[in-house]
C-alpha cells in the first residue's frame, strides 16, 4: 500500500493501517467471500482476492492468518507495481522497472482535433488555450507531454495569426502527441514482455492505464471519448500479439528478440 504517498497517511500510519484493515479486510473481504465462494481466499484453486493495488503482496494469505507485507509499495520482488515517471525518457527501455507484475502504467496524449471539435470553439483550438488547460486534470500534464515531444520531435508552434494555419497546427499537435504516446507504450510493453524470459525477473503481467475516456481531454487512454481508436490502441494491439518481434540497443549492440506466449 502507498502509506508514504500522501502527507496525512505518512505522518499517522498506525491510524491509516487500522482503518484500512477495518474496511478492506474485516468488511469487504468477508462480503466478497459470502457473495462469491469461488474466490480463493485460502490459496486454493479459483480467482485471487487482492485487497489493494499496488501492494507488496502477503506474508500469509490463509483465512486463518491474513498478513499483508506492509512497506512502501513498488517492491520489484513482491506484489505488483504502478509505474509513472514523466521525467524519464519513455522510449528508453532501460528506464522501466524490472517488476514481476505491472498493474498500471501510462503516458498522456490528446484526442484528435475532430473529437475536440465537439466541445471547443474555434478560438480554443490552441494547445495553450484556457479551455484545454481546464480539460487537463493531471498536474503539469500538458508540460510533460510537450517536454517528451521536444526530446524526440520538431514540435510545431502553438499559434498562428492565420485561422486556417492555426487549425492545422492544432491538428498536427494532437496527432503528434498520439505518435509519442504510442511509442511510449510500445517501448514499455515490449520491454516487459522480454523480461518474462529473464529468470531473475520473470514479468508475468502488464496492464496499462487506461482503456477509454469519459470526456474530451488529454488522458492516458487508448480509446477517445466516443470510441475512436488512438494511435496507441494499434500499438498496444501489436505489442500484445502472441508472437512478438522487438528490438533494443544495449551498449551499442542491436538486439532482436522473438517473444512467444
């Protein structure tokens, strides 16, 4: 669990641990067990009960003795990992954690200008407009997207005095953010899939955040509001293919890897 992520929980951990146990282990766990006996609470055959994500897993997971491994979440040896590092180069495979199960990770992109057009006036089709800033609900999100783009591409200017050119600039920028997001996810997924074959790591699962959008704005989603596929959705489909060919450079050596699941 993430006791050190926020001020109140980091300064009063005993209270938050007690509240957590009362809610999720003493209340939610018995309710799920009563409603769905197929859940394997005692380590038997069936679907597992997971009381939090991310977590460092359990020391003991039986009905009689259910003991969590309390510590900072993000262990590479136990439980699952959430990975978000917006300052790291998302196209550098070596920046990704060698985790056993990655239950959440992602990077933002903009929806297409067509999707934005249902909620934006013409004068708001500018990556720096107040309306676009309002629709960005991740702190510093637009700055992080721009910084990643600038590290890999020649980014078009934000504004033009010509209305037609301004529309084109906005469309190009939205498209470019999706190119970058697709390259981020492709690097992450292919890296972790390769790590499944490394005995000391053995990455057995990868989930990305997130699938779909609830409105028109910059998000981590692979489907825009309305269901339009972002570029990353195609990249994810390819990266999750049963047989995957991927390449990476390590110490000036180009490595080609075939992954078959």
